[in-house]
C-alpha cells in the first residue's frame, strides 16, 4: 500500500512539474508607456484641443454677429463656422478624460437627435439651465443644427424667420447661449490640459485601472464602440432597434454633412491608434508601436496590421455611402449595415486582442447587445 502511495505521489509531482513548464511565457513588457503618453498629450491631444478651441471661438463670434444682424451674409458665415467647429470636434471627442470627463463634454456638445419639442418649449419660456443633465438633448452642435437648418425649409425662409417672427429674439438669444456654452466648455478643457493636467497625465505612467494608458485606452475603445460605430452608423441603421431610424443621423438637418463628420472621425480614430501627430503625417509611440513591441499576432499577422487593414476595409465600404446618411438609410440601408459590420470587426480586435496584450481590463459596461 505504501509503495502504491509513493508511486502515485511521484506521478503527481512530475505531472505538476510538466504542466508548469508547458505554460506559455508572457512577453516581457518594458515598453516605454511614458513616451507614448507624451506623444499622445503633446502631439495629438493638446494640439487637437487647441485647434478646436480656435474654431469654437470663431463660432461664438460669428453667432454674436448674426444675432446682432441676421443678414444673409452673416448667416452664411455662421453656418460655415458651425460646420468647421463640428468637424474639428471629431478630432477631440475620443479624449473624454480629465476635465472633459468631469464636464461630460461629448454629452453636452453632441447628443443627437435634438429633442425639438423640449428645445422649443425652453426657448419660448426662457426657463432653461443647460448645466442640468436633463438638457443634453437641447444643446450643443445638434441643437445648432436644428436652429440653423431645421426650423424652415430653406435659407430664405430661415432668414425671414430670424428677421420677422414674433419669437425671433428668443431664438436668437438661444443661439447665443448655445455657442457661448460650447466655447466655454471647450476653453475650460484646454485650459486644464495647459495648466497642469498634461503633466499629471504623462507622469501617471503605470499599469493599473487608474493609470493614464489604461484609462485613455478604455476611453478610446468606448468612443469607437458607442459614439463612432453605434452612434454614427449602427443606431440610424436600426442595428439595435430592428428598424432604421433615419432621424437619428448626425447633422440630420444639414443633410449633406453626416458622411463628412463620419470620415473625419474615422481619420481621428485611426490616426490616434497609429500615434499620428495632429494635422501631420509624423508618427510617434502609440498603440500600434506597443503591439509591435510585444510582437502580438492575429492569424499569423501582426495585430497592428490586422487592425489597420480592417480600418481600410471599413473606409472603403464607407465610400459607397451617400453624403446624406438619412437618405442612405431610407433608400439603401444594406450599405449602412455592411459598414457597421466592418466597423464591428475592429471592436473585437481592439477590445479583446489588444487589451489582453496590454494587460488592460475593460472599465465600462457594454450595454448595446453586441
């Protein structure tokens, strides 16, 4: 009996030893996270916010001019400044960290569709407080979209409204309030980056749920999954509702801008992944170089290449879409659904494969059913 016991014990010991030796060894991670944080902050985030803040200041000033004199020339200038600022916003909406997170910048600037009934009631009554969370659907760029392009059928009728309607003064005042709030929130976020948060962000180089790399990587994936993939394509296409919702496209009232905003956001997402400097072709340390450093592969290819290749597949699919996504949804929604499916593939590569390689845990709840 004793011999049998010792024999079984020896088998157990050797079996444990073999299992231990067969365990795959994780690659040693000495990647310079701080260099990546410096590239993110100094070459991408702060320059993008600086540019965006210039555009929101232009928007505020153009609004003031139009409110004082709602002429055709001033309307045209205001419309152009709104489009420029809205496009520039696509470059920064990824970065919901620090003051932007505290102020819920994306929610305050770009929740669509606008609640027209609530917005109208608030304009007429004058009793609104845009700092309340309940008002996110009656402010920001989508509210301006309605006020500039949606309250009348064309520019002539729009100008007639602002020049002659009994409630024009209230609408003009609301235009001013919206533009000022967009600029105030943006300037506050930029000031925070310039007044100390940049250093705090770069110095927080560790690997933990509260470290800058972990937090911003999660923010990046959250933005890609919710605001980009779902918000711009999936929700209007009816992926989550079962029925197309053409009224839920971005820039619905402007009509011809939704694809432009999507493409700008696509560039911002892919450029950030690759560490491309703002408004430049220069690349720095990034998620791509981090993946390459770790030599992570997917199906025999570098994961970084797989992700970039999938961005290009999605980009090519998007070329088939109309400039007006609302019209696209109503006339040929299959192409919107195809675009969504191509975007979805990178959710898996980013959220599963990349996060596992970086040893980062997801810090948000996926509630859209995918």
